């Protein structure tokens, strides 16, 4: 099948240098309306910072499972280490994964507020913090462009996200050849939408990330050289009555000759202030119509989604997302 699915590339260098360029606003708005994923270039993140992040990820996940398990925290904290198969992201949508707790990604979460830092590797904390600062700067540059695109006051996102409960989730997708059953339908991370305003994703160029297009087909997506992949989350869809897309995605690395190639990513979630009330912007509600979503605070929305993915019960509030997953042709890619 010939597909015209493309993740657009937008250069934000003008906004990074403080210039409110209109062309950038139009390009980003179009990407948000039609795909919900965008390749961001001109973001200004120094190569040393990205290299440091990759080093930190390699150093931490390269340790034994026993060593890593020392950094497990209670699920309610959303911090520290999550071993493989401890979360099932499709539960955040109310969709049963084929087998419960099937996702084999392992992760390490840090974020604003109190954190747990591993003692090894010793450079982990400064390397990860340097990337966290850069990712937050990029997210805030993006929300300035969003404000222009949405026709809201320039300080709109400062008000709903000036004290944002940002989280960085570093993911490692790796299975030893012996751990792979022949014919198994393995999922690195189950299908889900992100919860917040916007996600700034660093990933290496190993295949695995798939994005559900409006054609209902899963498409492979890799970051372009030097680009950060950015996608919208549910809060942006709620603000715009689904005019901006919180696009479904998953990680399903190809199995070649009984092995998968190890893959790494780091997702920075810019979610908004916990107590910010998210209501659809009036200009996105059709004349005489009602918004698709009820007002909700950021904290309430995230709690409902996390309860689904980490504690193993379905999120019954996610009926609309679940319908999209079930409508997609399973496993079909370009
Ligand atoms: O590993 C990836 O590329 C995607 C990760 C992701 O979707 C997430 O952490 O929410
Ligand atoms: Fe995601």
C-alpha cells in the first residue's frame, strides 16, 4: 500500500533565538492538526548534552537486574526504576493487552520535586539533569509557539504550566535471544497516548516506534538526524476539542533472526500544573455544540491514566481512545 504518512519537520531556531516567526507558527499548527507528531530541528540542544544522556542511559541499564532493582519506588511516586513487564501502557486506554503486564520496556523516571538517584553510574545525575533542563526549555519554546497558534494570550501556558509536573522517562528496550519465544508477539511498550500538553522525545535511530496514522495503519517513525521527536498529549487534545491530535503510538521493535536490536529513548513529559483546570478553548467548540471533554484538572487526568497503566486496571474514562485502538488494523504497517 502506498502511504502518504509523513511526520513533518519544523525548524524552531527563530523562536529559540527570541524571534516570534509566523511561518514557524503556521507549520507547527498544521503538524498538530494533521499528525500530532513533528520532527523538531533548530532546538539548540548541545550535542554534549545528548551524548551525556545516552551515556547515562547506557551506564544505568547496563547493570545487572539485581543492581537496578534497588532503585524501585512505590508506583504512586512515579519515580525510580521500573523493571521489564511491570507496566502495561495499553491499560491507560482501557484496552486489554494480549497478556497482562506484557510490555518489556524497563524505565527510570525522574521529575520535578523529590527524586531518587542511583549511586551508579556516578555521572548519571548531572548528565540526566542537564538533559532535563534542555528538554524543558524546548517544551517551553514550543508552548510559546502553541499560544500564538491557538490565538490565546502569550502567557496562557505560563498560567497552566508555569509550575508543570514534568517527568523524564528513560526507556530501555532489550531482550536476550533466549528470552524470546519463537513466534511471540512482543511489544516493547503498548499503544497509548501521552497524558500531558507536549512530549519531547529523544530516541536513538533503532526501529521500533510506531505511530497510528489517520489511515488506521501503524507507521514506523524514527527521529531524523539531530532532531527531537515531539508529540502532543491528551491535554492539548482537550484544549482544542481534538482539533490538535494526541496521537496513539507504541514501540514494537522488529525481531530479526530471533533477536531484537536494543533501543533507547527518553521521553520528557510536559504535563501542566497539577491544579490547572483544563477546559476546551471556546473557539474550538462548534456553534451551539458541546465540547467533547468535561473540564478536568491535570492531576485528575494523570491519576486516571496512571492508575490504568501501573496498577493493572482499565481506565474506564478513556472510551474514546480505546475505540481508536480497537479500530486499528492490528500489527499492520506500511
Ligand atoms: O520509546 C519511544 O520511542 C516512545 C516512548 C513513549 O512513547 C513514552 O515513553 O511515552
Ligand atoms: Fe508515549
